[in-house]
């Protein structure tokens, strides 16, 4: 029996479950570069380079360790097409792969196995704390799926930040209220830079290839310094833990012009490619806490992103697909403005978030949720176009993590399946959490008229349209109370100005 092990571009771990019983005498590994994976959404050049460079470095590592490997480079066909040809040529009877991070590819592999009458073994992804079946069992018949309860379950099961008496360290499950502070009015001050890596010969070759073959794709490669090997990823993690984690929690929601990374870890791409594991990340944070007990709130906030949210959205993805991909709770139908791809807008907050996205392939979670995502919801953009944009432009975007965050969290497209409210806010929130409004041609406090902030106008318009549902929700009821304080004639003018903005989104 000859087994073929498929390693995908986001499964770059030597301790993969696909390789547990690998026998070099008669088994073989296959890795495939496919232009189709870069083109089914209009991928950022940096995203393409990151995947291809990381794959080539991992292939080099496997070759040095003596693994028999077939590597298909710069291929124009789909992964499945190349796989089919290889299987037929080498009379493969068994195909093994870790469960893909996209249902689209999982289904394509299953169809291929049926078509060729071969045995397909999709093995569980042991990279994660929580398997898909375990999450499904936890979800059961719960009417509401909430992160907080799942997070507590994970903390208890894996004994993360737990006392011997079964209570959380500090006698508090989360310190969210302490981790939402903006920078001071003078700005963030000196922020220790993330650890970056100059491209080596392999990465330089990939950059040259991508600049030529994907010339019309969005984004720049001038700042490409992402980790592409396990060694680099571990160094980046160590640097964050030692020099940046202290301030992460306090200012994780803060934004500032031309401050693309803040105190964030910048390790999500390494985690999602599986260059490092979540357990390694969490243990590194726990080691820091043991040395610095006063950092509990910041370390808990960081660990919650790994043990809690990251595992939670992956479970939701596999639980709710394919419905999640087509959900459109508000039936929004407006097209994504072209300036989402260029940053050519007068809104300072949107311009800064998009400009840094195009430059680096990165924006942190509040920029994604409360700037580009918030506007997309208020502007009634069709969820599928917004989700395709998020999947295309961020280097850490893989569908299992991108889709729940965008469709479910930012756009409320699934009607609150795992969120208790739509995350909408006016320009007042942006002004409170950033300095964007200081340099903007719009005024965040003005609700309608030529000087009005589009985010503010559309926020009040959104409340007008959905007043009934917001009034029934304890978490959004206060928004309606504030809406009712606005004079009736002003509400009419808000709606009129909002309609003008919505009908010409390309010029805001």
C-alpha cells in the first residue's frame, strides 16, 4: 500500500498528524504551489509571497531530513488537478491529508477521491487545543454560542491560568475592561518594533516571481519581512514576549496614525501557517507571567485570543459551514467601493487602515472590526464581497479564521449566532480610540451635512432602520435611548444625508 501525504500551504509542521506513521520506504509527501489559490480571491502580493516562501522553506527542511517529497513549483493548475495527475501516474491508492482550513478544498479532495476511487483519510488537526468534534459536542443544542463560556471550558480543561481550588488566577476570568484603553493624547510614545526578517535567497526568488506573475494584484512587497520559517517564528514570538507583551493588553484596542502594529504580537501568520503552535505561544506567555505576576491582565488578554477566540471561531466555522458563507441577515446588497483596494478615500480612519493593509498585508483586530468592518456594515455592503476582500488582503487570512470574524463578528451576517449584538459605532468611538479624526476633513460629531463624518451619519441611520431590534436587546438598548434624544427633524435630515452617501459610496 503506497500512501501519498498531501501537505497544504497552511500545514507546515513536522509533527503533523499526517506524518505520524510515515514510512519513507514506500510513502511519499506532495506539496503543490497553485496559482488558483492566489487568484480565487484577488490576493495581496504579500499574502502570496508569505505562503509560497514558507512552503519552499518547509520543503527544503523536509528534503534535508530525507523525506521523499514531490514539490510542484509555480503551477498554473489547481491543487486537485495536479494531485489527480500525480495519483494516476504513480498508481496511488491512499491519500492522507490533515483536514484543510477551508471547506472548499476539503470538499474538492473528497470529490477527487470518489472520482478516482482511492481511499482518502482526512486526519484531525492536532495543531489546535480543541478538535472539531469536541467543539461540536460542546456546542450541542445550545441556543446561543458565546466565547466566554467556551473560554472558561478551555481554561479549566487545559489548566491555563487556573488555581488549585478551580478558580481562575486573580479570581477573575477576564480583564477585558482593563484592556481597552486608548493611547494618551500625546500619542503612543516609543513602541518597540516587532522583530522582522530580511528576505533570504528563497524569499527573494519568490518576491521576483510574484512581482512578475501577479503584477496586477493589490499591495506592496517593499516591506515584506514576515517570518517564513519555524526558526524565525520562534524568534518573533520570543521578541514579543520579552519586549512587547507588557503593553499589549492595555492598548490592544488603541489606534494611531501610521502606527500599524502597536503592541500587537504579529504572530498570527506564523500560527496560521503552523510554523509555531498555540501551546508553545501560551506556554511562553505563562512563563512570562511566572516571572512577572503583575502582568496578569495583559497576559490573560493575550491568552484569551489564543485559547479562547482563535479556537472558538475555528469550531464555529466547521459547525456552521457552508451556511456561514451565504448568510446575509440584513439582506445588504451594496457593492464594495473600489477604494477598499486603493485607500483613496477622504475618511482618515479608513485611509490609514487600508493604506497600512496595502503596505504590510496587516491591520490589527480593532482596525479590522471597528474601522473597515464597521463601515462595511453601516454602508450595507454585501457580506460576500467584504469577506472576499478580507481573505485577499491580510497575510494571516485563512478561511476558517477570516470568515467567522468577518461575516459573524464584523458584519453580523448570521444574525448573532455567536455575538450578542452588531458591532456598530459612530465617529465618536473612532475619535476616542485614535487620533484619526484630528487630520480628517470630516467632523466626527456632525451627524449630517457636508462636514458630517460618514461613519457617524451611517451609524445613526443604521439605528433608525433597525430601531426595533436594537431596543429589544439589553446590550444595544442605550443606543436607541440616545437616538430618541435627537429631534425628529434632525432624524429626517440624517436619513436623507445617509441615503446620499449610500447612493454614492465611491466618493466618501
